[in-house]
C-alpha cells in the first residue's frame, strides 16, 4: 500500500469550491469554523490568529482571496506571492483543515457553500458587520472576533522591506 507523502497531504487540503457542498455533508456534526483573507505574507500574527480560530471548532476552513481579488482589495502591487503559493503555505499549517480560493471581493458565496458553525474575523470588525453573519446566524451559529497580535501585519512587513 502506497504511503501518502507530506506534500500530498498538504495539497489535498486545497479544495475546489465545487467540492465544498459534498465535503460539508461528509463533515456531519463536526463544528466547522470559517475565516478568510489574502494571507499575502504569512507571519506570526496570522499563525496565532489561525490557531485561535481552529480552537473554536473541529475543522478550520480558510477562504483565500485569488490574485485578482487581492489586487482589487490591496492595489496593483499586491499580492506579493501568487495564489497557489499562498494556498500551499496556508495548507501546510497544522491549524488549517482546508483552503478554498474565492475570486469575489467578499467570501459571501464561499460561506454559503461551507455553511460554517463559527465565522471568525479580526477584532477590528463588529460581528454584525462581518460578511456572512446572516448565513451563520440563520443556522444557529455565531461570529467570533480575534484581536490582532500587536506589531505583526503584512503591511508592516512590507514597509520594513521598503516596498509600497
């Protein structure tokens, strides 16, 4: 019997949005947590945020902005890493169960497919203003906000590198 390599396991965590309804059905009663972002340069703040998000349930699904979506949100100089690279880095993290890309400006359609029990964003958002709040609340779930780790952001890393 062929053993699955570590790299194969990481790649298997990156899923097509078309598979999400079937995966959601297969997850059954497991508590599903969802968060999203560009995750352009994964840093300590991201790692701590994702670890805390994962602790809120059994599976953590990360919605990842595509390159085009990231450019629309962050400007022409971003992303610094392509979507395939960003997805691989996220999928390699122990806290992350699955990564799914989305090309829209918000993850609303992806959240509809995932049907999470818990929706997580940074503490700079009010729960009721978070995209997908209505979807999660309608199925009896809840929204959590997690404070940022002071001094760690992609913008600060980019600034230290002397880039725009």
